[in-house]
C-alpha cells in the first residue's frame, strides 16, 4: 500500500466517521473531551481523585459513542476514563444538535 493509498483510506474513514457522528449526535445529551478521545454520552460523572500526591480525573459515562475511526464498534454501554489531563464536559442544547445533512 502506498502512502497515497493510505492517506486516501484515512480520509474516507474520517468522512465516514463524521457522517456517523452527524447521524447519532441527536440522541446524546453530553459531549465529553479528554486528551485522547471525544465522546457523546447521555450520563457523565467526573471525579477528581488524589493518590500519592498526584491528582487525576475519573470520568464515567453511560450510553456512549466514541469518536475513533479505528474502533469497529463505537457504541459502548459504560465507559470509564482515567486521565491526568483536562476533561471538558458540555451539555448539548437542542439547537446545537441541528447539523447540516450534506
């Protein structure tokens, strides 16, 4: 496989992922962004934890969709993420859910 073929494949996968996101975003209530992934979910709980002087975040999500083009199954019933980096949680309003259908 040439570098050009690989780039074309990744571009097609990203477009497919965006289309899936556009189709499912309306069934979720929250957007969660961590240093490694982007999630849509219906319930989220973020807890700051301390262990041996280090602070980290425990993020628990229910009914989640994961933005990851290399995952064969992007829907997950329960997700738990542990991270030392920032976590961004936003509640989606109905007006944010209207995406273009193109």
